C-alpha cells in the first residue's frame, strides 16, 4: 500500500547544499546589517519587539527559499541549513549592532571578543523602558528570546521547506503547489473510500456530491503536479470543518484523509468535470423546486 504514496527521497546534491548555504548565509549577513541599524537607531521599544518577530519570519522565509533553490529534500539537512542561516543572522546582527551603537567606531567580529563585548554590555544595560534599565539576567533573558526567535524560526522553516514540498526526482524539480480539483460532500465511510482510491477505483469519488467551498463540512480533492513531465500526480483528500469564532472570523479544521496518493494522468480533468456537473445538477433541481409553486399559481389564475 505504502508504495502507492509519494515519499520524500531524502536526497540532495553537494552543489545544491552549497547553493542553499551560500544564498542563505549571504542573505542573512546582509539583512542583519539592516536589522542591527534599525534596532540601534529606532528608540520605540514596542515597535522593536514586533520588529524582532518580523525579522525572525523573514529569516524563516530566506531559509525556505534557499533550500528550494538548492533542491534540498532531506528534513534533517533542511533543519541544519536553517539553523546555520539563523545563527549567521544572529551573530552578524550583534557585530553590526555594536558598530551602529558605537557610531561606526567599534567593529568586532572575532567570537571571543564579541562575547566579551556582549557580557560587558549586559552588565551595563543598553536600553530603558519606563525609566528602568534592565541589566544582567533580565537583559540576557530578552536577548535569549530574540536569539531563540531568529534561530528557531529559520531552523523550523528549513525543516518544513525540505520536507513539506513534493519533488519530482525524474525531472529534478519541485512539483507545483496543490490545486483543488473540486469540493465534495463528506463520505460516510472515509476509510472505505480511502481503500477504494488506493485500489485505483477513483470512480468511487462519484458517490459523493459536489458542493461549494463555503459548505460548513466538506471534502477537498486536490492534486499536485510536475510541470515538466506527465508522470507524477499526487492526489490528496482533506476533510474541512468550517466554524466561526465570536468575532466572525472563519476557522478551518482540516483532516487529511488521503495524503499524496500517486494517480493517473487523465484524472484531474475528470474530477473537475464531475464536480462542476454535480453542482449544475444541484442548481437545476433547486430551480425546478422553486418553480413548482409558480406553476400552481398560474393554474389557479386561469
Ligand atoms: Zn517530472
């Protein structure tokens, strides 16, 4: 059964790894200069707290992009590359921050000297909030949160980038993101449907009826595709429950029923055609139902 599903190969090339590291670390060092100068020059503490998390997200995106370009599809290597990118961003943000705080006079980049400078600044305190200047353990706790956000976010994003995206080994390219083929009612026997699909009986999807994506409980049938070859297509079925919170915001609870089943080429069009036909049919019978009282009115008048 398992061979019918897409599996992450765990592969990467030395050249691809070098590209991912080169791009990621270069981007991290360059952006850390901007980050450090903003942190040093803008005195708004609350803005800076948000800025730390914004920069962490940016480093996560950088790690993802670098790993995608380097075609790394090994989750452990992805996490490690993300970690290195995050550490580079953090390290160089300290170098540039000290440069900025010293009005471009102190440029320390050797690890031991940098650590000594950080300890000195930690004892002295570097900023104030509501008249208080945190020092020692309190200030180091702030720095630890900043470090964890930047390094953690890029390592986690690296892990996800290398393991969440589907890759076509034949064409050596990432596959396109999943596209919904249609939205259907929920099967009363989800396991039975899964077994049928695994047995190649994709026509069993036709036992479901087409619905619109705003239906509160429905099944999403989606497909991932290789843009270069006609080989791989990956079918995913997701059950979605839509609820609304107190503020009226939509909340989706998704459960994956079938995860990246390898399927035949011609399937995509068939499922979409079936979904559309099913919706049209439903609309037609609704129309007919609405017309019934109108015709009875007519007969009364005549
Ligand atoms: Zn391909």
